[in-house]
C-alpha cells in the first residue's frame, strides 16, 4: 500500500525539494503552502506522514500541529525548522499537551529525507 505524505511549508523551494527527494519512491507526496491549506488537506484526504514547518505566515506550525492532532492523533508528524529556539516555549507547551511530533533542523538533505521516511515505514522502498 502506498504511503501518503504531506509537506506543509510556505517556502516553495522546500516543498519542491521534498517532492523531488521522494519522487522516485513508492510514496504519494502532496504539498501545502500554509498551515490552513495543510489542515484542510488532512481533513479531506488523510496522510500517513506530515512534514511540517514551524515558521509560517498565518497559522504557524504549532497551531497547525494542534489542528492536525484534532483530526488524527496517530499519524506521524515531523516538524522541520530553522527556528526551533524562537519556538522553544511553544514546543515545550506542545509536549506538555501530549501533542506527538519529532523535531528536525533545516535544511534536510535528500538522503536524510529519504532515510527518515524509509525508517518510519520499515526500510528501503523500491523505486518506481
């Protein structure tokens, strides 16, 4: 069964980077340019893994995380950011609220994106 992945980031370059990194694998990858759009996509389609940026205009990553967890408490969410120090208090509060996520610093290289995804879903995925 093809795993569904959503990348929520307001930076078009980052969205394209993730799509290109996972493009030749048996993953279905969608992207959203805002937290609001990503929440809507999760409601309508559902994803197995979400890569989520913290520092976005409008709904930031922590607010988006809360909405995503209201929809699905079981899917995997990897927060990717270059601004973790600026959001330290909010990240601690999210942990205190028992909002499950993993935190990774940007930039993520192609090999790291693939390794994180393959590791989550049980090893190397075949090329398509």
